[in-house]
């Protein structure tokens, strides 16, 4: 039996995941402090979102004393891979070319980004 795929996180959930990826395992209070510095966010909102994310399987929760420590279930690169795969399948009919073309047409890539893309293509056998 194949494992159940993780649900696609909402924008708010992604913001919390980014905090967990940067800080590592942390309490609601620690996550709230980071999120609140970026945009006014209520403590109870962060708590509720982390509870929902635990139920969805996006984060794990461990008891520590009177509080809980939350940790992202997947690392940042794993989560990004899942999101891109989902987008690739749903929006681009599985075509990496369509995905890359759309990305490059939607937002201008920096010279450094284009050089990194060329290097990846060269490593995968595509010559300019």
C-alpha cells in the first residue's frame, strides 16, 4: 500500500513551515515571534494553525514540559519537490519544459540564476 501523500499546505501553513525550516523544532511562542515580526499575527492563530497542521500530518508535535515542540514532517527540499511535482502534474500536464518556460516568462531570472540553470542543464546532458 502506497503512503498517503501529504496535503498541499496553504499560504499560512507554508509561512509556518518556513519558520520551522529556518529555526528547526520550536514552540508556538517561538514560531509566533518570527511570524509576528513579519506581519501582525495572533498567538492563538499560530497555535490553531499548528494544531491543524499536526492533524494534516504536515508537522509533528512532541510534549516538552508544559508545552509542545513542533517540527516540520518534511525538510524544505522534500516539501518543495512535492509541491513542484503536484504543480507539474496538475498545471503543466507533466511537462518540465512548460513549467520552466512559464517560470522564466513570469519572472525575470537574474544572471546568476540563469547561469545556475545552464549548469544544471549541462550536468543533465543538455548543451547550450
